[in-house]
C-alpha cells in the first residue's frame, strides 16, 4: 500500500504517529520526559556555542566553522547538541545534575576553535 502515491504519505504519517504515541506511553510509564521539537528547527545550521545561525548548508558540507565565534563543528554532533538544548536539557550536565566529562576526540581531530565553555 505504501507504493500507492495517494495513500503512501497518509500511511507513513500514521505509522510515525503510532510510534510517537507508543514512545509517549513508555515515557509516562517509566517516569521519563518526552519532548518534541519543531521539525523545522535548524539544528545543524545553528552554532551550539554562541547560537549564531549560519544559514543553509549543502548536505555535502559535513563540517563548518562559525562566522561569529570561530568554533569548528561537525554537522551531526552540532545538531545533536542543539536538539538536546531545544528539548530543554543542558548538554553539559549528566543525569544527576553534575558536570559531565566530554568524550575524548576521535584520533586525527583536534579541538581547535571549540566552545570556550567546555
């Protein structure tokens, strides 16, 4: 049925809605927060250090440098940090409210131009 052009979008949307409903139920059952952010939030285009919106980037651009603060970002890691912040959590705290140790950098990647708060 998903191959049918007229029904495919409705079926896919219904599947995602059911998945979201199940996740909300699990979160409530286990006392967890379930938050939804806008699907149009520019998480990979916004600097996670200073909040500067760099503008639209091609999908081929995997790393970029903030024009405002000079921080260098991996597109996916930057988006993950921005999603945490948009969901109401701080990326610098662990589950108990203390500071967390940032993971070590992969080999061959320096921390040049990173956020000054880390």
